[in-house]
C-alpha cells in the first residue's frame, strides 16, 4: 500500500506529470501551461500559495497527489480548496484516492479550516461517485467564472 506524505521540491516533476495525465483524461492537455519552475516558486517561495501531499509506493514511485490551497469565505471563514486529487490511471480503484482525500481533510482540520471545496466535471462519474461516499453536497446553482490574465 502507498504511504501518504507531504510533497517537497523533488516531487514537483512527478506532480506535473500527474497534472498532465489528469489534463489528458479531461481532454484538456493543451491547457496545461504550468512548469516545474513555476510550481517551485509558487509552492516553495517566500509566500507559498499551495500545498500538496503525495502517495508513494514502496519503490519510491509517486502514484498520486492532492494539491490544495486556502481561501477565505465571508460566510464561513477559512476554507480549504482542493485543486486536484489525482491518482495514476493504473492505480485507480486501489484505495490511494481515499488515502489522499482523507489526509487532505485531516490537513484542513489541523489548519483550522471550516470545510473544503472543490470542483468535479459533470461527466466524471467515477469521481462523482467517489465524492458521494463522503456525503458531499454538490451544488448546481453556482456558475463557475474564470478570467485569465
């Protein structure tokens, strides 16, 4: 079984590969503009804007990760935002996602968050079914907005 641990700088190339694998799954590989250098600056610079944990097999191979950051809700206070929960395709269904998700929840509680938010594509039934096991409230009355700079 995989061990879950905090991600570090040396894990960033593997993390970016997982991000690319997810983008391929979501049919959006062309949208990945992130680089290891950007991730190092943004995750390990003077003011880190994200954290991540990894699932590592006995041989040291990273087979999954959870990337998160904190946001603030005027209604709820400090919230954790789960940016991505990714498990290598060959390892899906093995319990690695459950380990990552539950550790992410623990980190949120340990850091004083009042809850966690994330998005899931409406066609990603395996992910939706996974999240439903946690009594996740899925909202359909909010519209996602994005503005690129």
